[in-house]
C-alpha cells in the first residue's frame, strides 16, 4: 500500500489538506486530514507537505506521429514528455502513415500503444470521404471517437463531401471530434493575399488566411449537422470569439451533445507574438487576436468551453522554416501544458480548481472514460504531485519530445511537476522518467 500524505488535494472543485492511499493500481481511500485508518499496512510513504495533488491530466488531442512519421516523434518519446508534464492519458489523432482509417490500422496502432506508451492511451478512428463502412465497425467501449478533418491540415484527410458528412453524423453513434476550418474560405484568402503581396508571405498572414470566418463557417456547419441528426459533436481547438456563440452552458457536461475544446496555445499566445516566435507558434487553426484569446478565457470560465487540451504536434525545426505557406503547422506542448495552465491561473485568468476541472475531470466525463480523471476511491491511481512555489526555467536540454524544441523555451513557470503516477506506478520523479512503465488502453462507459 502506498500513502501520499499531507498534500493539498485539488479535486471535484475543492481544495483540502489530505492523504491518498493507493493499493496496487487503484485508489483505495481519499482522506481529509491526516488520520490513517488503524491497521493500514503501509509499504511506501510520499510526504507531500506543501505540494498540490491532482488527478492525472487527460489530453484529448495529440499527434504522437507513429507510425510513419517517427522522425518527428513516436509513442515512446512523446508519452515520456506527457508523463513528465503530468499528462497520464492521451487520445491520439489518425493522420499518421498509414492513416488510421481502417479497423486493421486502428488495431495496429493499439498494439504500438501497448508496447511503447508510458501513459494510458486511446486512438481515434479517422473519417474519409469513402470509409463510412469502416467507421461503423468501431467499438465505442474501446475507442475514444471518430475524427473528421472538416478543414485540410497535416495528413490529407479533408472530408468535404456534404453527403458523406451527413451520413457520418446520422449513422455513427460514437463521439465525433472535428477540426473545423472552411477550405473554400482558406483558399480564397490565400489567393487574395498572394495576389496583393506575392508568394513569400510571412507568418503574420497565417491568421488572415485561416481567419475567423473560415473557422466559424465550418464550426457552425458541424453544429448544424449534429443538431439535425442528434449526434455527439466535440469541436476541437476553437480559436475565435465568434465561435463561442455556437455553444451553451445551460446543461451540465454529462448531458451536452455538443461540446467544445480549447488548446493551451490559443489561451497563451496572440497574433502579437508572431514577431517574436515566428513559425514556432504556427498552428492550424491559427493563433488569432488578443481579443479572441481573452474571449476564449472568458468562455472557459463560463463553461461554454468544456475541455483544455494541447493539439501536441511535433515537427523538426527544419520543417518549421520558410514562409507561412511552406512552414509546417503544429508544435510540441504536452510536457508544459499543465504548468502553463497553472501559470495562467496564478495570473488570475481562472482558478486552480478550474484547471483541474477542464484538464482532468471534463475529458473523463465528456468521453465517458472508465474510472479515470478524478481522485476517487476505486478509480485508477493516475496522480500528479506539483510544487506550487518552485520557479524554474524551461531549458532545451530538459525537453523530452523527439523534436527537441518548445515554444516555451526560456520561459519561467511558478509550478513544477515533481511526480507522476500512472495506474499506481511512479513513472516520473526527480526529473527522471521510468521508461519501463506501461500505460493501459482507455475504456469508455457507453
């Protein structure tokens, strides 16, 4: 039996001093105060005095690049970065090589996860204009959802056939997660700016090409389809103030059919940062104005936005070179997402309890993840211990993603992940990852 004692536990919208008992993989008791039941046999004690203890983060949107793109990252390297950042479970996207658009490709990826992942894992099935029969074979108890690229991005998986989209929303019972940017609007904007300024457009044009109208037009269409067919829709990486009008906070999360996600970079950066960071903050959808960023933070506090994730998408630095039409979109974030959100909380954007709700509880509730996302008796012991007063700087040498860079390099954070447990096993401590630990496949309570 493990005992984590004298922690400040942040869980289920409250903070309290307490202890957690872990029996093997499972949390056996959550205790307010420090009185341990008499006769409890303790094999190992972690003194968490002065520390925060939270459930492990569940990141519902990552790109770990395996199979086929492993020069950028792979399941082993990126899951190591994840646990070092307090992310104990992830849901990975289908735009790998081969694309995860057949049941066989999905099975193969789960075998890779079992063999290599230090964190718990699930993989999305990808939609195409032709594979609806494969989508129907997906087991909702064992797979997080179906991913639709309703805007072109890395991987050439654009689904732009209206009849196909209608069938997916009408016939697929799983959660449907969408990347929403209208391709026609993007191409028209691109042609306009190229005609005015030539082909060598700097990165500041990226949010003008992939603008708020492109996002809203696609997101509103996805919401229209989900409403028409009563489908479960989760709109990923929202980036604009305008899109917030599409979502509601009138129902508790468990009853919502249409839900929303924002990524850390859209809460942290604005278009004013392109001059400093250049292509290192080039994502799809694009980082937009400070007003958009502030509206996203407000929407998070008002529960219009349900989940915070990363869209962790490593590229080598050489792939990030060139103008905004050539440089790859995406970047690594999973190692620093939690500390970045806690920094925003310290800056007054939201509370620590809200960070835990949006990064741990809400993904578990939204995806109906089996016995994860909370510090509760009988749940898996996915836990993170954080020092809330240890200022530290992100150094290049400490980056665990294979691409070996971060947009947060050189930044100083006020919170530091000290320990991470996955299924009761200590996988990260004292700056070191235990690469012998393996996570489990996530299961879903449908």
